[in-house]
C-alpha cells in the first residue's frame, strides 16, 4: 500500500502506524460506505493525515477521489482530485459562480457529475473538517446531501465512499440523532505509533514515558511541545487561552462537579441525572476538552480504541479528556475562576 508523506514537526515523514484504520479503510473501499462515515476525534489526533492516506488507499483501488479541505492554508489544497476526473471537475467549477466559496457544493457536484458521465465509476468524496468551515448548523444539510448522492445517484455507479472528518464537539449532538451518518472515533495514537513519532524527534527530549503522560499519544501535542522546546507550562497556557478558560465563570456547584470530573470523567455518566452535571458535560464537549465515547463497540472506532480506563491519561469508559494537557488546563483554571 502506498503511504503518503506528511509534515510532522517541521519535516516530511511517512504516514505512521494506524494499521487497524488502514485495514478498515480497505474494507470500506471494498464495499462502499453506507451511510455517510463521519470520523470524529480529539483535535490534532491525526484525522487530516488519515484522510490523506485514505485518498491514497482509494486511488490504489481505482476510485475517482474528490478531496476537499476548506480550511487549507494553500489554495491548491482546498480542492484535490484524481486526474482521471479533471474534465468533470473543470465543468463543475465553470458552472458554479465563485466555486471556492461553496466548496462543499462543488465537491458534491463533482461526485454527481462523475457518476453521471463515467461508466459505473467507483467514486469517493472525502471532506476534511467541513463542519468547522460551513458551520455546524449546516452540517445536517450537507450530510443529508451526501447521503442523497449515495441513495439517489444520477446514474449507475460501482461503489461510493463518503468520509467526512470533524473535530467539532457538537457534531454528534447535531448529526447523531439522524441515521444519515455512521460515527467513528479516531483516538490519539496508540503507544506504538506514538513511539515511532517520538523517535523521529531529535534529542534533547523528555523520556518517552513523560511525553506520553502529557500528550496521551496526541501527535499534534507532541509536535507542539517539541516546537516550543518542551515547554509544558506554555502548552497548558495555550489551551487555556484558546478555550477561554481564563475567563470561565463557574458556580460553586459546577466547580464541585469539575473537581470530580478531573479525577474521573465517567462521573458525568454516573451523575447524568443531575442537571448541573449535564450542563457541565455539554460545556466540556462544546469547548473541545472532553470527548464523549457513546459506545465501546469495536465498530465505533477508526483504528484502535483507548483502554476503557486509564486514570493517568483521564480516559474513562464513557468520557475521556482529549489529552492530559487539556485536563491540566482545566485544573489550573479552577484555581483562578470566579465562583
Ligand atoms: N499517522 C501519522 N503519521 C505521521 N504523522 C502524523 C500521523 N498522524 C498525525 N500526524 C501528525 O500530527 C499532526 C496532527 O495531525 P492532523 O493535522 O492530521 O490532526 P487532525 O486530527 O486533523 O487535527 P485537527 O483536529 O486540528 O484538524 C500533523 O503534524 C500530522 O502530520
Ligand atoms: Mg485536521
């Protein structure tokens, strides 16, 4: 299988690990996706690079792939496609005014046009972080449009694969209540894969154990710590600033809930009948600090799931801190928040 090359810590490296995810992608390529697949997970866990690798897997298998990354920094990364559908892409781009401001419509249009014009093609639509780009309020609409493409194609096709990634905490609340999409969590790297990334970084560096304890296997967190000269305090502070934790006003009751959640995120499951707990859970999810693990079923995961309980990393059966750094940012915020 061809491995894509990705940027990690200022260098170009080969896509690492994620063997289980690659096998799952192979299976999806074999049968097509139904319904739409939404891959969701902690920020920086590796969704974007997995989607890039998915493109390679699918193209290896003869798929015509249209890939959009609306938030890409470089313009020519916003829309990418297999050269075999260049004519289709040009036609669609020409038919939509200001296509780059409606890139999700463009991608769906390209897939439809490919199904219409090619002979029983295998088509894949891969969308990176579209909900963040179009706003979660539109997420439902787009997922429905993607499902329509699968269910009511404008011509006959071989297989269709639709994979959308999201790092928005509220994704599941918005889309999960419909049966338009199947959710899969991509968790941070397992220990082996993380070790391979750690080994790529030059010394001096903290021990592998220490890097693991802070990042919980999150590759972006590792990359950031390296880039900042292993300044853990700075990394915690960055999270606090990004999530507005420094001005987070919590009541005395909420503070008590948070203190418990710091020790054990599954508190939110056990005490879900309490309104204050539910409200805090919603905030922690919306602020992208905690991930709700709604199902421990093997099929709910892309790649390997984290253990059902890892007190050190803040992982429970039902809820998990995105990384220990996130948990620490909340812990410190509690010391200064107004009660
Ligand atoms: N399997 C992997 N092999 C090599 N590098 C990886 C792998 N997974 C992640 N990385 C690196 O870790 C960093 C974060 O990955 P990526 O951008 O894919 O995360 P993400 O989940 O898309 O983040 P966000 O939630 O911000 O969109 C990148 O520098 C990426 O190159
Ligand atoms: Mg991403």
